[in-house]
C-alpha cells in the first residue's frame, strides 16, 4: 500500500464500501435451498463450473468499472445479471445482496472529490476446478486479485492517495479461496454453499 497523504474519512468510507461490496458479491450470504422444477428452467449458469465462474468474475469486473453505475436502473440491471449466475433458488437473495453491494459501491464513488479518481481492476489468469463430486464442484480463480488505486490531480501532477492489490482468496474467504458451484440438470451455477 502506498500513501502520499493522510486519507480522508471519505476515502476510507469508499474503501470500506469497496471491500463490503466485493465481499458480499463473491462470498454469498445465505444457506443453500432445494431446487424446484420451475426454478431449474430459469436462464443463467454455464456449461461447466469454470465457465460460469469466469463469466461471473468478468461481469463483476465490468459492473465495477461501469461509468453509469451511479444510475439506479443500471445498478439494478447489473445486480440482475450477476444474480443470474447463481442457482435459481438463490437468485432472489443474491439479487438483493448484489444490489445492496453495488449501491454501497456507487455511494462510495460519490464521496470522491472532483479531482480524485478511482481505478479498480478485478484480475485473474483463469478459473480452475479444484474438486468435483456428484453435482457439486469447487473452483478457484488463479492469481485472483482486486487492484485499487485512488489518485488526486494537483497542480504538481497526479498524486497517489491509496494503492493496494488485495488477493481474492482473502475476500472470498475459506482456506483455499474456492467458490462453490452446483449442477442442476446440465447447467452449472454459482452457489452460496
């Protein structure tokens, strides 16, 4: 982490909002439920555990970089899209959690000064399966991290206020940084547990 001046309360609030948003989005927050036939037919998911997880992380990275994220409808559309990667019975909870996380993130962005900017990159090489049994698997992004950079433009040039590269393993939780995935029919979905 690099700091060239003492961070303000607004920047600390922004950082807290970032970490809360990502923690909620990546870790899930409820117990798994049994699927019902009507829920199984809903769209979403992927052809294998790796593809659904990779697509989720790519879309999450795009959502966090979206310049229109301050718009309520845009955040709602992103929450809906991201929730679609989860098992159908978990989508309502995930839509709420992801919507709240994106709301907090957008609120944190609004606390930046006019001459400050945020660079946020969700980075990973690929997603690998680390285990599979029956209709459940665990996958992990290889070298996954979130790069955060907050800068301020001054008359003397651009000054770095905050910089960090946080491992996804620390945010996702668990010893192996794995994401649970479940197969329903022929389709794989992210799962809360």
